[in-house]
């Protein structure tokens, strides 16, 4: 998605992929900077090391505890995290309402992506936050962690998801990626008023999204989250606004099914 974005902005630059072993990470980052690169994205297993190598980490990335975007500027390394902001942009684009207006239920809130989603929803000031996770103690720890920045009486922990008092449901589990995966919600609980976002984008239609559409609810897969963590990174490197349409086309064209 980045190369079509660079072309759309007439920038004489290229986005390239480097495979780096953890023990080589610091040397690779410094080599990239010295070679005149604008910045890098990094993914598992480098996100913690990226936080440590940055001279300055934005408060948001520090809150998440991991960095996925580095910017090289004026001889310094700046660390950011675009996962949470990317999710917020995606949700607001897909469902046309500010995240703050939603009562959110997160399936898999104890996983990495679910925790990031919960922090983003709390920071956006969503109306209510219901956390569901197979392993209960992870959401108990998360709820305690959120207490500093979000009213505890607006957080609900559930073992069996009940979306009765919510309007936005986010699947942050990996359930739905494999054929035959179950629906994580009890049957019949989805209604037309629900917005359902599945972070999974491959396959594009999970049992949860199919159930949402069958119930007349609005439904979207995680491709827009992937796109917008990229548009947020692009803006950190080159300034806003990112060429979203060109990046979206590039992303769609890169998918194996297209
Ligand atoms: N669209 C995007 O840009 C984007 C970005 C990041 C992640 N994702 C997707 O988000 C999903 C989660 O990724 P992650 O990195 O957060 O993984 P993770 O840290 O391994 O977390 C996995 C989550 O799924 C839950 N889970 C797994 N199997 C389950 C089952 N059979 N029943 C109920 N819950 C189950 C886990 O519960 P326990 O805690 O009980 O194990 C945990 O909450 C993946 O599908 C990933 O592809 C998408």
C-alpha cells in the first residue's frame, strides 16, 4: 500500500521489506537511518526493541508499551504506535460515527490486538466498554490497568458475551480464521442496530460477519484497520493527509485473492 501512496504523492522513495533477526535489530535501525531512510515500520518480534531504541517515544506508544513506526528526523529516532489510531480511523470510517459515541464489546480483549483496542476505546472515551476473554485473568488485569484513564463503572467483564447493552462489537480473537471455526456469540443475540467489526481480513467473511449480515447488522472486516495503521504511519513520515484511495487500491491489489 505504501508504494502506490508514494507514487500518488510524487515522492521519489520506495517502501522495502527487510528481514532482520532480533539480535541485529539495533544495528539494522541505525544502518537504515544512516542510509538516509525516512523511517521504518516494524512488526513482531521487534516492537518492544523499537520502543527501547527510540530517542523520543510519543505518550500514546508508551502507553501501549510497543512501537511499530520509527521516524528518523534531525539525527533523532522518534517512536510511535499506529495500531490503536488505525483501528479508530477504520471504525469511524466503516460505521460513520465517532468511537466515543459507541458502547463497545471486545471479544478477545486479553490478546495483543484486543488490549490495544480496549486502550484505544478507553482513550477515545467510548460510552461503555465490555471486555470478554476466554482466559479471565487477562481482562481483570486490563480492567485494573484502565482504571487510571477510564471510569471503572463503565467497564464490564463478561465470560459469555452478551451484546444486549452494546452497539459496536469488535472481534479481536483469532477465531474465524480457520474453516469450521465457531461463532463466538450465543445464537440470536445480534440485532440490526449492531455494528460488527472483525479484525480478521483473511478470510474476508468470518462466521461472525456472516451472522451479523444475516441479522441485518452492519459488518466490516479488518482490512480497513490494516490500511489505516499504514495511512497513520505514512502521515508520520510525510505529513498529512495520506493518499488513502491510492493506498487502499494498492492494498486490495496485493491481496492473494485479487
Ligand atoms: N486487521 C489488522 O490490522 C489486525 C491487526 C492485529 C491483529 N489482527 C487479528 O487479530 C487477531 C488476534 O491477534 P493478536 O495478535 O491479538 O493475537 P493474540 O495476542 O494471540 O490473542 C489471541 C486472542 O484470541 C483468543 N482466542 C484464541 N483462540 C480462542 C478460542 N478458541 N476461543 C476464544 N478465544 C480465543 C485469545 O484468548 P486467550 O487470552 O484466552 O488465549 C486472545 O484473546 C488475529 O486474527 C489477527 O490476525 C488484525
